[in-house]
């Protein structure tokens, strides 16, 4: 930890372009808010303290849970300089230290760039150093320049087509910032005060100041509108996929795959095109996630195959499970090791036992299924009575015949058999056979006689 560095995140901003009641920096980018992403990047630089200024405490606290952050409430004055001033009591404790200031609507900035900025600032003994970006005419640099190669403007070729612009990221010596900050905040001024003005005052006073050029201008693009948010998501998505690939995960089609920032996937797992994985989700080793699967806030074990167009949400899947295609597993369901869930099967709040199978067209809700049970096609647990949700318990080794309806609350014993087409309303003992269906009645010749009658009426033979 750098005991002489304070990290300050400016969480305020103009929300007009977002047309949203939610503050801009609380909007999500790959499943994580802009504020959280900025806090994590700044935290990796290793400041002694991390401060967030510009939003109500309760909103900030929810987004930075798990991080050690000091929150400064929103002030009436507008602009970044006013927000920095509102947090002065927090960052000015060591006036010989440095303050690294990062707006929360720059979520793509990487910690390596921030560390290099601070290093450059200290190496030069500056009172203030500003991060600038080289805005290439094509809209982004064609070649990413490593951070270590960026020292100052001379590191770019003289014929490099650019328009250099400030990013809004600064590092100041605390004493120097305190000296000029009040001069750029005008009482009653309706416009936005600007930290570049503080930077300019230091330069005008003969204090040493400098600029540091970001390696890639696309990584310091400010999020102003929802369109900017979408573009940033594309860039960050590819950054995430690259990191997973470097860790041993195969992403067959990066362009058509969505993986949230806080998703974790083990090596040797293969992710097919059209997959959407939202976090926080953990997927184990050696899995296969087939096309158009959608996995949300779930834990998936090793050697799991999720077949096409399957939806898994808020669920736990243990090792060596096969799911789908077209299955839906949701809401606190657990699939135990070695189980099989087939096409058009839905489970909700179900604990599905090891090596159990439900292969076709079934619904299991609020259920507990033991080991090696077999759920036949078309089985339904009737869990809702119009007021309450009721549980169905199916013992290990039980066999549920196709087309059965289990009316909860009900218990099917270990090793019991339920005859196909049964409607079970009472508990079934272990190893028993339960048959609950109407008696079949055959009437010989009935169908032929009916067809003859209908044909006669159609031809008018029954008319007088």
C-alpha cells in the first residue's frame, strides 16, 4: 500500500443524456456499475485510502460493498472541483502526499495506466500531472502502445495524426491542490468548475506541472450517453474474453458471446457462439456451454455440459451434470453430481439428487428428489394450491411413470413406482406401486357406428 497516495473518485456528473432517474455512474457495464469498476481499478493502484465523492451515502455503499471506501455526501455546488473540495478534510490529512483523482464515468481506465501516471508525476517532482489522450483521427489507435513506453509527448512520432485532449484524470500534490482549489470554485456560480483551471493556476504560478499520454485513447473515453455505454461494453467484453482465453478457456466466437465482468470460468471449458453468461457466475473446468445458453448468477461445477438454448438462473449445478437442450433451471435449484436434465424440463426450488434423471417435458417445483430416481416424461409436481407453495419429496430410486401428476404436499417413498398417468394425492410407501387413474372401458364397434351416423346426417339421409 502506498501510504502517501489518496485515491479520490468523482461520482457526480451530468445525467441528462441518459434520461434516467438512476445516476449515470450507477448504470451497469458488463454487470458491474461504472462506479464499482472505477473503484476496483483505482484500488489496484494501492492507495492508502479510497474516497468517493458526489453521491448520497446509501447509493454508494451498496455499490462498493466489500471495498474499504470513505464516502463523502453530495454537495450543492456543481463540478469536479467542488466535489474535490467537499472531500478536502479526507484527502488533505497528509499535505506532502498525492491525490489521484478519477471520474467514475471513465470505467475502462486500467490500473496500469493510473500507476504509470502516478509514477511519472513523482519522477518529475510535479505539483500536478494530467492524463491526456491521443484522439486518433480514425476514432481509436490502431496499435496499442505498452504503458512502459509512454513517457511524454516525444514518445509519439512527429507525424502521428492526433488531437490531444484531457481525460479528467489528475494527480496533484495535496499541498499544491489545497493552495489553488478555492480559487476555481466561484460562490453562486452556476457553471461547472473545472480541475483544469486548478492545473492552470499551478502552471501560472511557476509550479512544475506535466502531462502523461494514455496508451490507448479508447480506454479513457468518457461515458456521456447510453450509446457510449454500449460501445464501452463491447470493448470491455472483448477485454474479458481475452483474459479468459489467456486463462485456458476457449471462446469459439468472441463477437457473439456475452460474458459479464465478474464471471469466472475454469480452464479447458469451451463456450459456444450465442452464449450469455451473467454474473456473479462461476463455471468449473472442462465444461461445455453450447449455443444460446443463458446462465445467470449460478455456480456450475466441473465437467458440466449445458446444451443449446438452456436457461440456468440462481442455481447450483454440481460436477458431471448434463442439462438441456431447452431446459430451464431456476430459483434456488440444485442439480447434484451425475444427474441428467433433458429437453423442455423446468425446475424451481428443487434439490435434484445424484444420478437422477428427468429427460423430457416435466415440471418439478418445490421438490426434493433422492438419488437415482427416474422422472418420466410429462411429470408435474402440482406445488401451488392457490395460496401456498407445497413440497413434493421423491425418495431415492423411485420411478415416476410418464404423465403423472404429484399433488403436493406429498411424499413418494424410496424405490416406489408410480404408474403412468396417475394423479397422486396421498403419500406412497417405500417400494410400493401406486396406481391412481380412471378404469379403462372399451365399447366394441362404437367408433364405426358413430362414423356411419355422422355420414348419414351429412348426406341428408336422416331428413323426413
